[in-house]
């Protein structure tokens, strides 16, 4: 850390309790009171350096001939700073550092210690050293911290704004380029400057990592008001919003322990450098800090990762943040829900009347906001062509919705273990996802099965209504096989799934047979020289292709046979199997 040494005499002061005495051997003729501290001084050193003290001493009148007594309760920095200024009056050695230069500069301004009262007065000295401080990152951070002690005066002298401007410029600069500039500046300055003028001794320049987040830690040393001003200044100088968002999250983690408790061990932005917080602050202060920082969070979608937004939401709920704060977070999360992970969606229920383990209503609101954005986007996308029954042009637009559909189905499977989860709440969240967003309903079926297993008291009618959430035609073969053996499902659902699976198999068999016959006919009719040869690696061998198709058809027929066997087994165990003949009559007709 850089410092400036002033004065040449040895220390001529000693302190006894709340009293400072000068040991020059001369009797004190002026007493200065700063708060509870008393300084016994001499008029001449004060008159020659301070315009304010000169005026006060001159105006002081005492009829009894006692010493002049001055009360200076408004000195910036209080008695600690005035003690340093007093030593300057007597030319006693003092070290001006980044930690005390701001208060000394403000005290010098208050005491009117300008060049009219002696060349090289304290205003000029401290102002020159401030310029040194504002060329070094660490010193500037220390100086800005001390501005809180003399806030009004530091603002009037533009010390705060100058310091913030330098730090913002430094944060937005390439570390290597800026370090090179500082080093060259220090070398040229030290080579041309007379060391006896200011006796400035600069410390080694702060080493900086080339990563973008090197400045996050130092900003955590600042109070919230100064931190906010500095972030706004950094943003104004063009810092990318991703870095702004990460720095805000880092600051919150430093002062709100709940954010750290949710961070994973491999989270690079976790604050785990020996201390989780610089100090323990009250829950009310944590809530206030969280709400104010969130106002600064960039609005651009995707800038703040969804996992951090969800952690912020959980923390806001625990701290009972304002409804507007929670609503804002829910909307932010909803706009990028497809980037979230299941573990982050499992937000505990913080309500006073806790019915469920997790906050289902919150996730439902987030899903609704997501759908309000992406359903509009999907609806406005015109299909270009239809290929194999799918709308190709909507693939990109549907991708986020498909991801969210899978995510919510997985979420439903997780919360379905909660015995207190009511059926209507489960149905409402599952229905919030449109049918076209699910390519397969396997995950939804799994969630339904978990819920039925956890809630065995549901009556048949409720089970029937519940199972209508899934589309039986959108189950994979594996899921359909599981359905056929699942005794928790209503009979109607099992029959419907098996019917659609058999229908799908028959359609597949017909398609393969049609292709096989066409290939065989093509092989017989094309006996010309242009017929592809078996040894031609770039052409298709029709004979081989036909045999492969026959094998596939054979496999499909075996699967169909297995399903028929399952139907026969069910016919023996289920009493209400009267619907089966109707289905098979319709199928065989």
C-alpha cells in the first residue's frame, strides 16, 4: 500500500486517557475539544496553518484571562483525524495512507488549510496523494471504504465520484494492459519526481488474474450504497451484463448465507475462501440487501443462469421478501425455464399453512409465465412442410417447450411422493403443459404411477379422471409393456394402451410388408445391366434388403403375439373385460 510521509520532527505528543498533551516545554495557551477528547495546544502553529482556527482564536474573548477554548465537534473524521492534523501543525512525522487520506483531506478542507496559510499546506499535500491513490486498485478500494466516515464532505469534494470513476474504468479494462500502464506510469513518475517533495513510497502493484471475475471479491468490501453506485458506473462504462450479474450474485452470497447453503461444491462462484460472510447481518438487513441488489440485476434473458435465479427465489421466500420482488423473480425464471434443472425447482413450501412439502403453486406460476411467452412464439411459427407427420418448421420453436415438458414431468414424479399433495393441484400443473409439447408421455406416466402408488386410497372414478392426463397413443413400447402389468391403473386405461400398441404394430407390419413386396418385384423386373451388383459397396442389395425386412416383420409379429398373451392373462384376472370383444370386433372388421 502506498503512503506519504509528512513532517520531520519526532513525535512531541503523548496521550493520557482522553487528553493529548504537547511536550515542547511551552505552556499550552489554547484548548481544542473534539467530542470527548481534549487537545492542549499552542496558538502560533494553529494560526499559521488554519484559516478556521485563526478566525476562532481571534474572535475568542475571555474576561478572566483563561486560555482560549475551542469546541470542534464537526471535524470530519473526529478526534482520530484531528490528532493527525495536529501533528501536521507541529511538523511531526506522520504517514498518510489510503486508509486516512480521505478523512485528512476533508478535515483540511473544514479547517481551511489552503495555500493562503503556508505553502505546501495540508489540502495540497492530501490532494496530491489522492492522485497517487487513484492510480492503484487496492488503494482506491480502501479509500472508497473510508468515504463512509466522512460521507457528506467526501461527496462535496467529489472524492467518491473520482474514486468510483477510476475503479469502474479499471474493472472494465483488460487486466494485462492496465497493469502495464500502471507500471510504466509509476516508473516514469518515480524517475522524474523529487522524492523529498512528497516522500511517496508506492507499494507493488496489485497482481490481477486475467479472468473476468478478479474484481468481485474486492467489491464485497464496500457498503451496499457504494457497491450499488460502483456497479452502475461499471455498467455505464460498457461492462458485459453477464459479468455484472455474476458480481451481484457474488455480493449477495457474501452477505446472505442462505445463498451459500444452496450452492453445490463445484460451484465456481461460491464464496468459500475461508469466510462466508464478512459479518453477520440481521434477517431484515439481508432481505433489504437482496431486494435492492435484484433491482440492479440485468433484465436480458439468459444473462443470469436459471439456477441462480431459482436460488434467489428460494432465498427471497425464506427471508419473506416483498411480493413484487418474488413476482419479478418468478417472471425472470419463467422466461428461461428451459434452462433450469430439476434440483433447483424443488423449492420448499414456505407458507404459514404448509400443506405440501414443495411449493407447487410457485412452479405453476413460473410455468404459466413460460407458456405465455413460448405458446405465442409457437403459434406465430408457420410450418414450411410436413415430413413423416411432423411439422419441421416448428422444431426450433418447440425445443424449449419440449425441454420444459420433460422438466415438469420429472418434477411431478418427484413431488408425487408427497402424501399431502392433492389430486387437483397435480392435475393443474400437469395440464399446464400442452399435449403437443410432449413427444412421449412416458415421463408423465411415470409421475402418474408414482402418485397412484403413494395415494392408494383414490377411488376408481378418481383414477379414471387422473389417468386422462396422459395420451395413451404417445407411450413407448417399454412404457406400454409396463402399463399392461400395472395393477394400479384402471382397466380402461390398460385396454386402451394395449389396443393402440397393437394397432401401431399392425400398421408397422403392413408398412414393412408393402416395402418388402415392392423390393422383390423390383428385383424381378430389373434384370438389365443397370441392376446394382452385390459387390457394389455404394448400392443397395435388394435381396439382402428384402431378407432384413422379413426379419423385422417377424420380430414385430412376435411382439404382437406377446401383447395378445397379455390380453388373455388380463381377461382371466379382470372381471370387467366385456369391453375386449367389442375392441377386437372393431379391429378384425
